C-alpha cells in the first residue's frame, strides 16, 4: 500500500526535523541544522533495513520511490529560495553573481552533452543498423 510508503517518509521527516532542531539548540543556532538531510538519511537507512522490507516492497515501495525521487528537487528548491533571499539582502553583487552562475551552467549543458557521448542505443536501432550492414556486405 502506497500509504505505508508515505507514512515511512513522514516518520523519517518528523524524526529528522526534531533532531535538526535539537542540533540547532545544542549549537546555539536559531535554525534547524540539517533536519531535512537527517530525514533523508533515515529514509535511506529504513528503506534498506530488513525490518522495513515489507514496507519497501510492492505498492508501498512505489510510494517510497516516488517521494524519494521528489525529495531532492524539493530540498534544492527550498535551499535555492533561501539563497535568493540572502542574495537580495546581500546587495546587487550577490544577485549578479548568482545570475551569472546560472547562465554559465545553462551554457555548459550542450558542452557536457557532447563530452558524454551518444548514450545507450535501443534494441531497434542496433537491429536496423546490423541489417543495413549485412545487406551492404552481401
């Protein structure tokens, strides 16, 4: 059941946030220190644990896989939002540096794609190329 997968994710998030808050108090910081990261570690440990194997298999495993896939982009978006607020408070130079970093990153995508090669081919592509090669050789 998918609900159990989401329940496991929720339990990990609550534990991680509580530990993050406690860590913030111990370090005398008025913030949650690593709560989301701790929660992700709990989720990884729980999903690989034999004790929670029944929750990770079947339909509930689909829920865990879905939320695990969504987890990282959500965390990155939350962190990016905080960085944007800090950048605007920091002045114009921080904003210009952030925009320049994004533009350079977008510009490097095609370069990195070319460096990566052509990637895996499907079975149909390789079969059609093999047939064409055999016909040309005969």
